[in-house]
């Protein structure tokens, strides 16, 4: 017989809850259970996408990690953007999203389109401009995202272009 589901906010250490005469354990001394219906939509957004935070500094007190879910509507694309200093790992849950970036390692810069399927992974290095697209006219694409920073950094851009690491910041 399986264990009963945890109560929202309970984590997996029910003995760590505040009880009369005792204080609740600090966020970083316990596991946290974030239910699918508890995702936080108050995140940085990019046009054409909806991001929901599950694990962040705000939700569970994480210091070096952000993880959440992104939905790309049918027949739509995100704005061109990058994620600052954050490394980003993406797992495709449903749909067939496409990830577009400019490869400037050859003689001429070239737009590259990565076509994915459920179960695939994508890695986005820091500061690499890209966009997500969902060409399917009927099905929403859903991906799970993990970032190496505690919050979802999103820097929207006017177009896809290679960033010059020597350029001065605005």
C-alpha cells in the first residue's frame, strides 16, 4: 500500500511543522512538495509564452536553482531572448516545440532550428539569444525548465544576434 499524499506545504517532513510551543523549521532544512496546481505565475515573461515557477528563492528558498514549467501556445513563438548568466536545461513534456538560435561559428552566421519531441532535452548556455516556437496549430507545447540561478532571468531582445562579450553593458 502506498503512503497517502502529503498535505500542500507539508513537504516530506510532517514532524517539522509548527505546533503550539514550537516554531516551523527554516525553509532550507526540509524537503518541499510543490503540487502542479501550486505553480507560481508571477515570473518574468516573454511574449508568446507562460512561465510558472515551482522551485525558486521565493517559493522554497532556493539559492542556486530555479525550476518551473513553460507553456507555448499553438501557432506561436516567444520573443527573442536570453537568460543572462543562467545555464538553462529544458525537458520537453508535450508537443513539438522548436528552439531557434544563430550559429556564428562558421564563415556566415546561420539560423539553426532544433525540432524536438516529448522526452527530448535542450541545453541553453548563458547569454545565448534564442526563441522557442510552437508550429503546431492545435497543440500547446509544455516544457520543464531548470536554471542555475534561483530566479528566472529573461532578457528580451529586438532580434536574434550574437552577443559581443567585449561590448560594454548598458
